[in-house]
């Protein structure tokens, strides 16, 4: 894959961009390269299918930590209740990847 080769060849990422979109893509590739080098995204496992505002679970802090990486959601260590800030982060994530924007953590938001 071409994009994978761009990630592994940092010299290609340092060349001047031809189009604005190239510069944006390079910036995102570098960001995800750094995420990979830092251990990647945390794995989210849950037996519950959905989480709504006010729900409490041991899965909620993991989702919050996961969302911190792409959305920069404030991490509230140990908070296991889905609050307004987490629902807002879920909405940003859903909008970014083309899901129904409802602020509910569903199976499309969870990866296993």
C-alpha cells in the first residue's frame, strides 16, 4: 500500500507538498505514525452493546482514553460514567467517520 510506504519512509513525508491536501495527509500520517510508536490505540472490549449518557461501566474510561488520541477529549482518569464531554467526543468521532451522530457508543464505535 502506498500510504503504508509513506508512513515507513519519513524522508517522503518531509518533502514539500504539491497540493494542500498532500500536506494535510502527510500531517495525519505522521500523527498516526507517532500513535503507533507510542503503543497504538487501547483495545476496547465490552459485553454491553451500547452506552448512553449517564451509563456506567469499566469500558467507559477505556473509550475516553481511546478518544483522547484522535479527538483530544480531556481524559478524566477513573471516571466510569459517560458524561456530557464524552458524549460530545463521541459525536465528533461519529461525524468524522461518517456515522449517525447521536453521541451513543455503539458497536460501530467499539472495536474488538
